[in-house]
C-alpha cells in the first residue's frame, strides 16, 4: 500500500516524485510486464500480463531443464511441426501483449507532469524497451515458422521412430546432379553413414558409382531376381540381357523406375507412402548387400541445390589439393576432353556456391578422375557441416531453411529428428572413421565383397565404444 499510494495516486504537483514514478514504472514494466498496470493502472490487464510472463518463464525453465537432463525427448518435442506452430503463435501473442503493455506503461507515466529534462529520456527508453523486444519476438516467430516449414517439406511425416540396428543408425547418402543431358536419376556420390546411437561417432563408407554385382540379402525382394549379384550373368531377370541398365550401383534407381521389366512388378509398393521410391529402396538393398550394414534411411542431396545452400552460409572453406579445371569441353572431332583455361588453384580456398558446385562436379583433368570427384563431394559435405555452427545458423537461418527444402529429400521421419539432432551434436566430439571402397584396395569391376564387409566391420569397431569393440 505504501508503494501503491505514490504510484496509483501520486502528488502530481511534486515534480521530483513524478520523475521518479515515471522511471520506476518504465523499469518495472520492462522487467515484469504487467506489474506497472497492477501498481498504477488496469489491474485486470496487469494480472493477465504477469500471468502470461510467468507462463513464458515457466516454459523456458522447463525447456532448459529438459535440454540438460532429457535432451533427446526435449529436442523431439521442439522439432515437431505441431509444437512449433503452437510456439510460433505463443511468441506472436506475447509480442502483441508486450506492445500493448509497453505503450500503456508510457501512458501511465504521465509525461506531461514530468519535468522537461526527463520527458524525452523517459519516452525514448520506454519506446526502445517496448519496440526492440517486440521486433526480436517477431523475428523469432518468423524463424520458428521457417523451421516448421523446412521440417514439413524435408522429413517424412508422422512415421514412428525406428530403433538402431546393432546399436547404430545407417543412412545412405546420395548426391544427385540432374543435368538436362542426363537420363534417369544416377547418383554421382554414394556414401553410407553409420552412426553410433549412443556416442554419435560415425563411419563414412564411400562407394564408387561403378560398383558392380552387388549381392542382395535373401530377405530382399531383389534376391530371387539376382541371386548371384546385380546384373550378373547367372540371374533370373526377365528381359533382354542381364539387366536393363549398365549394372552399376548408381543405375539401381533407373533400373527399377524405367526398365518396365516384369521382374520388378510390385516391388517396394509401400515406398512412396513412406517418402521414398522403389528405386531408392532397391538401392538401399544394394548398399546393404555391398557393405554388410542394414541401411535404414536415405538422404538425397540435389547437387544443384548446393549452390544456394553454400551462398546462404556465406561461402564454404575447403583445402584444394590439385588444380580443378574449369570450362573444359569434349572435342567433337576427337572425342577427347579439352581442359579449360582457368582453374580453382590448390590451397585453402573460400568458394561461393557457383565455384563450390564446380569443385564437386569436375572429374575430367583430375589425377584420379571420378574417384577424386567422389572425394571432393565428401570433402564439401564435411566443410558445409563444419560451417553449420550455431552463430552462422542463427544469423542465416531463414536462407538456410529455404535452401534446405530445395536441397534435401529423405525418408527420415519427423519423429526421429530430435534424436538425430542430439546425435549430430555429440558427433562433433569425434572424428569420423572413413572407408573408401575404391582402388587400389578394391577394384569396382571385380569386387571381393567379403573383403569389403571386413573393411566396413573393422571401421565400425574402431568407431564404437570400447566395450562394444571388445
């Protein structure tokens, strides 16, 4: 009551009192929105403001506790599209309430009764403390909306979460470059990422696109068609030749989607409803057979979308090991490749989207041709992940969200997103173990798959907790 008397019923003829009262109302109104109204204005509005503030603080405290002690579950909640929609509207509603309370506090300050020397400072501080938080809340709401849109566009809907296989999540990563001169979908970059479900430590298996005669597990619907490996001479394929395509690993998607062979009729019929395609599911089975790991998900990266993603990041830094020729062409008379007259020079380079895409695409003129291109694409992927630090992501989130929806397709369900975000954070504490299924260790034309399986198993053991390795 002693505090309320000078605030609610002040002596308006006392300039020092009115100065102090105005300053206090602006301060407490900012620190505890609604308190100025409870003390000097509409108590009902003030109580509503205080209640909303307490609710928002409670949500924030619970969220922090959840991230500290129940990280995966909390991330799963806040990566759910419906929850993000509720959060977005809560932020907007609180921002509107803050704006109303802020300007009402300025009214309650009765600036006409404040001495001239204090009127402008009090008004400026009051407007700043009202407008800046509201602008921040508006930006936060737009950012949450961008995240919600990106999650809905990229991730595979409401499918239930999947448990790891032998303690690991195995994800097939495809880099596709769909140029106008290309028929069908033939990935240029094929990798298998195997992530420990507890530590986040990963194994990255690089597979050449010209890999041949991949074996299929007996549980695969492709096994009866190719019991001795994909497109092997001894098979049960119904059609001309041993198969419709080249028989390379990167032809699996086209094989299923474009051949029209009765051999594939009805295969992977449920794929489309799960955010995949029959061709991609066939490729999962081929990669599983080649590596000995059970592929659970795929992530398809459109290489053309790399450009917008990298520009959204502000460029990407890579260590170029050899000159990368630009602007080369095939001589129409000799059929030989003629290198361009400019290069991406060796050394640490920061590339924009256009040049990064060239770095990932070029194979002619490189020391090891397509195998160097495979390495460049994985190097670029790693560099992009390295630059996805919290500060960069927050600064450029809306651009990244827009680029991500153009860049990525996957069948990872939204219900798994929180779990994978948590694993991605843990993965930063480990260096990935890399395995290249490429010459000189492996000849893609004549593959010893027992040796490949052993190479992958050794890498998995090296990237597993000690007790599992033992």
